[in-house]
């Protein structure tokens, strides 16, 4: 009897401790989100040191490549200071921030006016003259927090040519997105404050992350239209777009060509983050360009080289498990260069 009583007490204690650990993890997730939002508020108020102070020294970050490299906060300070010096009114505006465990995923719209010369040593000895243009660009970030509330891993997904094109440093480019432009509020913006708050507490994290796995399981060119509401909201450069199921199916033509060019192509998910109705994933795509293809009328000759490309996605799902809005970010340059569609950049 005594041994049974001790066993029961032990089991209850372990149950309570596991519950405390679960709550602590959840508390850390929300703590991490708040730390990030507080940093954004400080940054926009001109206290950019809060941004650099959020990073461990050293920390790990990708630099336009699908791999992490060791960096220091000073590396970030140098680039950001040059950018803020060129655009004194620079602001970072998160559209959505989701948190789970040690990770947060966020989509950010940056704005600024290029009123002062831009000078950053890796770009050359000469400063780029200001053109007084209003500049807007977007980013997706996956950030891992330590127990102390600092960021030790940062994945940044963006298309830098959009920003540099507006600054006159590169030939101007425009983002492209399938669908019909939506005027006014769209997606999460149409929800009341209470409705929006509820989207973070639905408890559908496992289901939604499972949807990502199922979509990846379709392979390149698979018809994923069944995973989306009809229509759904796609966020891209310049705003929101309404995309129908038929348009979603048409988008499969591009990945289908990739599947033909790279029969061994595979996708991995190095990071996933989910909170309520929201889910985000970092995807690494890699394959060998081993087959000649016709790319929308353009003949492409196989090189036998491995092409690796990375992008991020943030989705909001409805009660039926359908995607109702989506953000996609990534620099497609490595893919397009690898296929020979555009020439390599630089000397």
C-alpha cells in the first residue's frame, strides 16, 4: 500500500512538472513575441541599438545563401546603420508575428525615403547618391530565442533587388503575384480585434503543420488548389491579391517544369512555427539540373549542377483547414541563375 501511494504521488508530481514545463514553454513563446514587438517599437522610435542588442554574440544567420554562417551584432550594425543613414525615416512594420517554442516567424514591411547617400563597404568605395524615392520592401524572418530572450539563429528571406532597384542601385524590378489586386483592407485586416485574437488561440497547430507536410508530399507541380479557400488572399509586393482555385492550379506550371529539369529535386523544412490558425515554414529546395527542358518557349540546357533555393511561407487557415491568406518570401535569383534564365550577378 505504501509503495502504491508513493508511486501515485510520483506520477502526480511528474504530471504537474510536465504541465509546468509546457506552460513555461508557452509563456516563453509569448515572451519571445513580446520581446520582438518591443524591439520593433524601439527601432521605429530611433533606438536601433535595441535591435543589435537582441542578438547573441556571435549568432548564426544566412546571408542570402541557404545555410547559416557565424556573425556578430557588429556585422548587422554596420549594414543597418548604412541603410538607416541613407533613409533616416526607416521603419519596420510587422504584418504578422507567430510564436511557438523557441521560434517566432514574422513578415515585415520596411519603408523609408532615400534622402541621403548610401555607403556600405562591401558594395564598393563609392557612395550611391540619394534619389529621394520612397522605398518599400518586404522580408520574412525566422528567429530562434535563447532562454535569456536573445536571438541566436536568424533566417531572413527577401528579394533584395526590389529594394535596391527602387534606390537606383540595380535595374528596377517589380514583384509578381498571381491574382486580382484587392483595394482596401484584406485578409486579417478585415477581422475585428477579438476575431484576430481568436485566430491565435484555436489550437490547430498540429493540423496546420500537417497540411504543410501534405502539400510538400504532392511533389513539384502537384495540384495544391485543394488546400486553399476559393478564392484566398495572397500578399505580395504592392499589397493583397485575390487568387482563385483555377489560378492556383495554373501556378503549378512553373514547379512542374522544375520537376522535369531536376528529377531528383527534394524539399526540406528546416524550421516550422505554428500558433492557432497560423503556420509558417522555411523550405529548402535542392536538385540536380540534369534534364534539358523548354521553359515557356525558352530552351534550357542541363548543366549537371546542383541548384539550391530557399523560401518561406506564412499561412492562415480557416476552421475547415483551408488556407485563406498567404505570404511567400524568397530570393529566386539562385534558381533562375542555376537554370540559365538570367546571367550571374557581379563581376
